[in-house]
C-alpha cells in the first residue's frame, strides 16, 4: 500500500487527527468527486443522463457484492442499517411464542426492531457478555425449538469485540435458525464472506468504515431467504415488472431489488460506489492488517502510559476499535483534552473509543497517549 498516495485521498489529515471512523467516517477524494460530478450533471442537464445514473447504481451494487462475496442480485440499497434490520425483524413469519436471540453489547439499532415484536408475542432473549466478550456456547444455550433468529453485530460498537461470525453462522445453520448480521462496524475494515459464514441477512450503513455519506447502506439477503421474508414495503421499483407503469402487477422482483421500494438515493450511491472502488483497490485484507498494526501500537502505548485498554485484543477478537479509560482521570476530561488538540474520538463503551482507518499513520494514533495527562 502506497500510504503517501492513499493519504492524498483524505483532505481531513490536513485539518485534524481524525480517529472516529466507528462513529462517522470521512469522505475520500474520489467519492467527493463522484458526488460533485453527479450534482453538476443533475444541475446542468437535469435527468437527461438518467441511464448513466442507473449504470453507476449497478456498478456500486456489483462492488458491494464483491466486498462480501455475494451476487449483485442479492444486494439491495437501504437508507441505513436500521432499515435493513427492520426488513429482517418484520419479514420473518413469526408465531406467538417464538423468540429471537440478541446480546447486551448491541447498539440500539439491533435491539429495538426486535423488542417491537413483543406486540406479536415474540420473546427477545439477551445473551449476557462476560468481560466484554460473547461466546458461541452462550449463544447456543439461548437457542431452543422456538428460536427463529439470531441477530448480532460482527464487531460490537462499544469495545470493538469481533464476534466469531463463522462459528455462529454454522450454529444457526445447524439449528435451522435465521442468522442476521449487523455489519456496520466491520464492512470496510474486516473481510466478510456471506457464503462461508452462513449469513442469511446482512446489513450495513456506509457512513463508517465504508467511507460514505450517511443515508446510504447495503442489504444482503441470501437466495433461500428472499421468498421467505414478508414485504411490508411495496412500491413501483420493488415489483417484477418495474417500469411498466400501465399494468398494476404487485408480483415482487425475484431478486433483492424487491426491498428497494422506490427511487434510489442516487447521490449517496455515487459516493458509496467510489469509496468501495478505493477499498477494493487497496484490498480489505490489507486494510485489516494495517489496522492491526496501528491498533496494536496504540494499545501498547496506552498501557505503557497507565491507561486501561477495555477492548479485547486477542487474535480472533480484536478490531480497528480501541476503547480505553483511566484509573485516575474522568472520561469526560480525557475527551475534552483530546478535542482541544484536534484529536477526534468518541465516548463509548465506558471510556474513550479510538477508531483509526488504514490511511492514518502511527504518529497520528500515538498522539492520543502523548497529549493525555500521565499517571
């Protein structure tokens, strides 16, 4: 990876030390240019070049599929992660007394859609984490004959714990349980293979590690689930005969396009497609290795300075998120000090959450312990 060339894509490096990609990422230069070109075309020619816009949408769909080893026909664009999770939660054909298995490390987006099913007599079962970790055995213990789904984040938002998605997927396949993955904290930093991991449904917004704007995300639905999920949104673009406006035929599209109810967020998709191009050029394996180097160095330096690293750092559980606190300083004071030095992190997971990306340097991440008060 040519780091100097890569950093030219990110103007943010000239203005602050941005280490907050687990909250909202930044926009690379080529994504900015894609948005600018689309806006200029729209402004100057209106919809005269609509076919070009459609082509860009399908290019982004193909790149999304390539990122997770899926077929483009299995990808739909959504507004955000929550919308995709709602498609899953409201699409399963529940029976009163059924249950879904969650855990206590999840962001609310992967909790509220399932809790809302209590109106239909669906039980939400919470797996309790231990030392910020979840085990496959603990999840398995909560599954019974009435479990219809397990929904879990690939990487947990607070402490960055990376779940063993392949093992959980194998468990769900063995038990005949729908496996739903919230991948917003993993896509763009960690390799994902929906086929090898036995993932039935996956959804992720683009505005974190995928380096895209808010308001655009991807939704993957495995072929065997496409017909099983009930549609609670149906529109002109989700039907098989989309484009024939003179015949009212509600037959759903045979592909994941059935989840795209109406017009696309074309501007957002242009940006997402360009950012995916960059990530695929670099390679997610390379991105992950780069993040391992940066976060290992950061965690080591934080410990040497007397801070407590709260993020699991084992070989199979680490991620690009490092959360830490201090035994003597208040978290708010630490956060305020970082901000005063234009170092952008977040207060999450009981401490300060630092989440660099592959374009950051070692010097940038080491600014965190360097500017904080000693112990």
